[in-house]
C-alpha cells in the first residue's frame, strides 16, 4: 500500500481534522459559527473552507497541476487575503495539513517503510504553500491598488468640489481683496 492510498482511504477524516484546525485560526466566537453553520449563504467562509480542503487533498494526489490546484486554492486564499490575518497566519493553513497527516499517518508510514513517498508528499505540500503565498500576495496587491484608487478618486472629488480640479484654472476671489 502506498502513502497516497493510505491517505485517500481516510480522506474524509483528514479533511475534517484539517478544517477544524483551520477554523481554530479564527477567534473563538467565529470558529464555532464557521464549523457549525451549514447554510452556505449565512456562512460562505465556512463552506469555502470545507469545499476547498477536500478539493486540495484531491489535488495533492492528482497531477498536481495548476489546473487542478489553483481553482480550489484561489477561492480560499481570496477570503484569507481580505481578513485580518498576518501573511504567515493567512497561508499557515497549508502547514496545518502537514500536522494532521503526521498525527494520523507518520507512525504507519514508518512501520511500512514508506519514508521516500512521505517526503514526496511533504514536498508537494511545501509547493502548495508556495502557490498559496503567490496567490495571497497577488490578492493583497490588488486590494492595495483598490484602496489607492479609492483615495485618488476621493481626493479628486474634493479638489473638484473646491474648484481645484486638474486643468481648471483657480478662480480668484475678489472678496478677499476688498476686505470682505
């Protein structure tokens, strides 16, 4: 039996434990809601985590191409990018998968002398983390661009309201010369 077969055989358990660790990265009041609220409209984050975790596990054992990996990762990283996480917290969920896998399977892998396959799996998870970081920085850059553009529009609106718009001559107020 291969490492892949061992993990896939208990994929549901792995996904559930991984999801619980991911939910634990949120504040306690949010964590319970994310875990327990099943309505996808009331709990879009929790539903994305659940769907993405299983899909990412499948992608780890498939071709591991960007075509299979990025759609699931994309949805989840978008959410993490807009939340109040540091970069390490935002992408740290990937390494929580390693923790789950080690707790569940490392002893069995060592007994069956499948260490080379295990290292291959861990390397794939490391690559997943790198893809996650790339996506996270791309989304954070997009968010920053949006904020900068919003500020530019706000300043332009203020300037236009006060007749200081670009390309418009500044009107002199003769009232100030007359002492009024």
